[in-house]
């Protein structure tokens, strides 16, 4: 009897699904890279650049790194300006929710 009720509820559209507005609206992937002396500085600078680019391209509602989808941060040590530095690349999809 329970399965009959579940099937009837599905058929009647009584199963609640999140409204499309509640789902995150995401834009295509953005990538920003920055070089700094330390990894912490390079990470912070790459995120700031990513956020600024997202804001410029899609508006302030898409500028939050914490809301980004499919985000990755790749860092590596490089030789630049005759010394070791850190290169970090922030990659993610700007999302509004």
C-alpha cells in the first residue's frame, strides 16, 4: 500500500524539489595566477585576482571564492627574478549562491 501512495504522490507532483532559484547559478570557469614570495601570499593574491575578474565579468554576486564551484588551487615553486618564488593558480566557476 505504501508503494501505491509513493507512486501516486510522484504522479501528482507532490514530491518537493528545490526551486530553480534555490540552485546555484554558476558561470564558466575562470583562472587567475599570481607570483609572490610565499605560498600564503600567492594564494591570497590569486584568490583576490579571481574574485576581481568574476566581479568585473559577472557582477558582485559572483565574486565570492567561497561560493565558487569546481574550485582548485594549484601552487608550485618557481625561479623568478633571480630567487625562488611561489606561483599559485586559482581556478573555479563563479556562482551566485
